[in-house]
C-alpha cells in the first residue's frame, strides 16, 4: 500500500467546529468506555469474590484471566534484583534518567506545613502527614509499563510514604514482566505481587491474607481497573477516574502538519478506545486539516499498531477547525483533555497557556512531545481522563499525604470569641455549644 492508495483516514468527525451537529459534539465529549455496563457488573463480581475469598479468589483469577497457575502471589525481591541486573544497559540508563527526573520534579512539588493567626490569640495550622501504605498498579496485557510504576512509586517515596506495594499482572512464567520488576527494584518499593486487573485493585483496597490493605491506590489500567477504583472509593482513596489515553492538539496556522499527525498517532496507538482531536484555528485551518489527514494516512502505511490507531480514529478521532483561537480555547476547556499539546505562535503562547484551565498536562510548543512527558521530563503521566480534568489533577506528592489541621485558642482569645460564638450556637439551636463558648467570657470561670 502507498500514500496514493490512501489519501484520508476514517474519523469520527471532521470539518468546521461551528458546523458539527449537536449529536456529533455530544459524541466527541462522551469518552465513556465501550461495553461499560458489562465491565461494571463483572467488576462488581470480582470485588465481591476478593472480599469474601481473599487469596483464593486471586489465584483463581490468575488461572481464568491470565492463563497461569501461580505458586505464590508475591514475587521475592531476589527476582527484582535479577531483572535489574539482566536489563539492557541502555534501557537501564533510560530508566535511571527517568527516575532521577521524576524525583527531582516531585521533590519541588512537596506540600509543606503552614499556619496563620486570623486575630490575636488564635492560631490555625495545617500539616501534610504521609500516608502509611500505598498501592501502585502497573498495567500489563497489551504492553508492560515500567514508566507507570516509576510515576506512582517515586512520588510516594518523595512524599515520605512508609510502605509502597506494587501489583502487576503475571505473564506465562507467573511473574510480571522483567522490565516492571527491574523498575520496582530501581524505585525501591517494598513488595511486588503478580496480580492484575480489578482483582489487584480489590486486593489492595480491601486486603487479603497475603496482600496488605493500603490507604490509596494509584496508577492507570484498563476498563476493569478503572471500574474497580470507582466501586471501591468507600474503602480506599484513589488517584482519579481514569480510562483510555486521550490527546487534544490546539494549534494555529503556525503549526506543522507532520508534527501534529505524529502526536495524534502516538496517543491513538495506546488503545482502540483512545480519543484524539486536532483543534485547528486560523484562516488557513482548513488547509492544515487536509495536510494533517494526509500525513496521518502516510504514517499509518507502516505503523506497527495501525489497526489499533484506525479503530481509535474512527470511533473517537476528529480534526476540526475554527477561525479564531478563542473558539479553540473554549472547546479545549470544555473537552478537558488528559494531554493537551499547544502549538501556537510565540506571541500568543503564554496568554493561551494561561487561558487553558482544564487539562491533565499542557505540553507547550511543538518540540514538547507528549512522549517526553510520558517517560522522561519528570512530570507525572498518571492523569485524569474522560473530562475529569475539569476537577481532578495529575498525580503528585499531594496524593500521598493527608492533611492534619490543628488550632490553638488562648484564654484571652476565648473570652473575646465567647459571645459571638454563643450567638451562632443559639441561632442554630445548639445550647450546649453556646454554654461551652460562654463559659470562657471570664477567664476566672476556669480554676
């Protein structure tokens, strides 16, 4: 097949943003996963079995879903060390570079204690206390993701979490992939378990005979992993609702079509349910749209994961245009992308960046490929998807602490507060509160 044979690609939507039908706009906004009702019900059953059967359910799921009879759920540390020692030296160098950068970036983002005195004698403080134990999910299946392990474990360590455990699906040999085990050793986690999917999330959230219960579960995963997190939020804290990868490119007519096409393909190759949109603004946006489509078609001729990309583009891909950049900004904030690549002229770049308020991460400029953020810049790639970036942020050290608020009121301040607090309590019909406050009108009341 040559480029002459394929001039276009099948997309869910194309053309002027203003000309899109209401149903098409709704379809672009809706990134719910296919067959979610089935996934939700199956996940509910998996969680119920882990809750009642514990380890026995996890061994059964390994046979059923992974096709392997496990001898043990936990992987001994010696296996991680062997995996690290056997790793290709150049890959090891890349992982070490990523580990350094993730640690350096997240160290700067560490939360800190603070206190304030709103009036004399009153002090209110807030301090971040590291969680005792967290669980990191490192996906397997179509591909193994040592990067996700590093993105979850290293910020936890930086935040001061005392124990970090990892779950990752077993391969035919009963162990997670060697590169995931190597990453576990590099990140200095405490325990690794060969458990995948919704069962892994349930095990960490609820605890079993072997897997300890954690305070928070983080890390990306498939539809079952996402569903399990949502169903277990009353048992464990989670990072954010997450699903298939997504990208929105917001560009003006200064952008290069080949650059945008490469980025769209890179995110679409993750998953058939991935969502990718190019939002093109300016007088030449229509011409650029055609150029991007042709560039995508050319890239797909030899792309190893072409079928996955084609499926994603047909279901959730779009190349849309608008005459004004302001229209693109409005659409971008409404779509709330996991990844947003901003490719606009230098003179409007900072202003546009400031106007983008709903994205997991904004990649600024054409050379800021999403791939760099996925692996090496030190920013976190565990990000909210499906529009959740309107109210959720990407994973950071903030996710690995809980806040303790404390307050101190001096006797003199208590006397000054007493009457006003008493009036509040009277208005709310709480006489005990009023009496407790008014007892401090005079410091002599208390011996």
